[in-house]
């Protein structure tokens, strides 16, 4: 779909409408802050350049990056503002960020749980990228077709866990993942066991997957975080578990989303540059 608009809407409205088509607010979790959460009075003339910054968390550092680059728009995965407020003050970080966006005339659109549930969102992207097969929501949305919580991948053929691990590392751009095999394996035999054990049914859930994935009976769970007790319980049901770490999947997905938006706006009324922010996971493996 061409990103131009016969009604001559301003750039930030056209981009926000595009994001809402991809990630409808109607499929977000109740009470979640999604959509165009911070508007702007600054317009971008047709034919002019526009800079869009994509990030997981709109922190003060990301705001500084956006302001220095004179960005017009920020697409944030996490909600911003993430909670209701009655006053705007520079005494707290939320107020400083919202007021900073207003000062620099930067519009903000949050995708969060709408992106999690969408047919082209983060869970569906990861499931489709792991292996060929049929992908469906773990819990279907009651009204929107192909939307829903999490994703299940039914692989066309049995796939070694070692292959899934290597594909996942490449997709996420990480060197390490946490793996809990359902089988009892000596540490020195772990690499061989990953080649020997195969999976056909894989569940994917970004964020903390305990609530949605608890009790699920398939071959492999992939999620950001789970408690020790939930990992042990999954293994007891003969389910293998891979934990990627918080926000790792989302950051990789934003690279994919950037390319998708670049293609959509390549023939638009503006010269749009989409760039992923330099923000990173606050936790490091040391």
C-alpha cells in the first residue's frame, strides 16, 4: 500500500495510521497504552525528509538521541507514557520525557501488546522465522482473525533443538541463550543431546511467558523469561524451554519492522529515513 494520502494528512498521522493497521489498538490488552500517545504540532512538508526512530524503551537517553538527530517521530515498543499521570513535572522521569517530546515536537506511537498479538507482530514473526510450518495463535482473539496471544509453530518436519538454537541466535543477534532440556543430560553431553533431540511443536511468547505458557504441552517453549519453578514444571511435562532474556526478541523484531516500513514508505510523499535507536538492554552478561 502506498503511504501517500489523498486527504493530505500530516506525516505523523499517516505513519500512525500505518502502524495502527499493522497493530490495531483493538487487539491490545485492556488498559495498555498503545497508538499515537504523544501528538505533535510539527508537520513535514511533502517532498521533505522525515526521520523516524524505533526503540524498545523511550528513555531519556533515547529522547536525547531523537532530539539531537531532529527526529520527527518515535516508534516505541514499550508504552510511553507507561502509566496515567495527573500532573506533568520535570521532577520525575516520565514527566521529563513527555515534556521533552513536546518541546522538540516529536510524535510518539507505542505498539506494545498490539504488536504481540498482531498477525504480523513480534510473536508471529519469530515463529515463522524458526522453521517452515503452520503458525497459529496460542489463544485466538475473539473478534480479529489471525490475531491473538502468543504463537504455536507446527513444523513441517522434526527439527533438532541445536538447529532451533542456532537459528534463534542468528535472528536475535546474541551469543548465548538459556536452555532447559526436558531430558536429564550430563553437562559434557549437552551439545550432542541438542543434535539428537528434535521438536515439531514450538510455542513462542514474548515477554514473561509463565501465565500464557503454564501447562502448555508441546515440544519446546521459547519466551523471554520464566520463573525457575515454571521451567522445572515445563520440563516435568517433557517440554523443553529456551529463555532469550527480556527485550531481546523485541529489539530484533524492530530491525525487521524498520525494513517493512522502509518498503511501505519508499514511494510515499516524504523522504523517510527509519532508524533503530542505539538503546540497548540495560542488563549485560558478564
